[in-house]
C-alpha cells in the first residue's frame, strides 16, 4: 500500500503518478468532492491499473447541508468495501 498526494493539481504530473502506480494492484482515489480528479488518475495511472473512487461529499441526514467530514474508520470501510 502507498500514497500519492499531489501538492498541486495544475499542472498535473502524469509521469509521477505513472511511476507511483507502477507496482500497484489497484488505485483508489479519495477526494472530499464529487470526484473531479478521478478521471485524471484513470488516464495517467500505470497501464492496466484499475482505479476506483472512494471519496464523495459529506451530506447531513436532512440532505440540506454538508455533514461531518469522513473520519478514518469510514475511509477504511470504503477501502475494504472496494476490494
């Protein structure tokens, strides 16, 4: 398991991402948004690496406001569910 955390999103560093994912079995993208970065990751991850999105926008139960940020146990659950 490893992490690739871009410091900036523009310019995107496709070669660095390809190198970072060269030995990966799969690539999971965690973003606290609607998934704007996942397409870039899919395009530039090492060839043949499956990519999944495990982030999202936290919404309160009422659906009218943002909820609490996802905590570590929730992120872990999403990683394990994607396996």
